[in-house]
């Protein structure tokens, strides 16, 4: 948790209650904001309240992990080329509305794709259409289940950049 000790993380945004990362953040004194207000997160805040909270926290970049809601246009406009997401497929394949979780891996397998893998991309006003920053290739094996493929893709999501890449 080097990032936590250096104070680089200004806050955590969660879209549903019970997120393990949010609990870890709270335990380390990092503010947690629930957005948006919904049935699964009744204590959530509005888009305007979110923008104000991000300004107060002096946020420069927003990194999404497991966030499946469409980001409001106002947020994208306030943070152009400053919101990053990681998606569990080689975008543009298996991206867009409805492609999240095991649905992505089921689609990759049923399509006959030979490769999948995570994509890091900028967030824009649509699902999975922002510019790609990095991808890692994972083979889709002949007898893969969605769970097996998901585990291999997640493993690659957790790897750092290749030495000398940046």
C-alpha cells in the first residue's frame, strides 16, 4: 500500500455499499464518497455534490476499478483526459453498455475469440469508447469457463507496467 502511505489517494468513490476497497480506505483515514444515490446506495450524493467533493479534495485524476455506472457528462467535462478505467476485455471488443463482470468473459468465449485481456482507457461520455492507454493479452483456451478466463484477466489487471514501458 505504498500509495496510501505517500498520501497520493485523496478519496475513494464507490457506487454500492459493502465495497472492500472503500472499507480499506476508511481504515486508513481516506474519505469515501458514495455516488450516485440509488436503491443500493441510499446515502449517495448528487453529481453536483460529487463535483464539489472532488474539488474540495483537490483531485487531479480519477481511477475507476469495478465501477459499472456511466460517468455523468459533467464529470467527464470537468476532468477531461483525467479519468481512467480498466475494462476486462481488449476494447473495443466486448465493451459498451451491459458488458461487465462475467458477461464480458462469456461473450469472449462464445464468440470464439482467441484472445482477451484487460484494457486501461480514458473515460468519455460513453461506455468503453475512450482512448486506449494499455492492454495485456490473455489467451482464451479451448475449454475455458467464464470464471477461468476472468481469473487470468484479473491476474493481468493486477500486474504493473512492463519495465521500461514508461
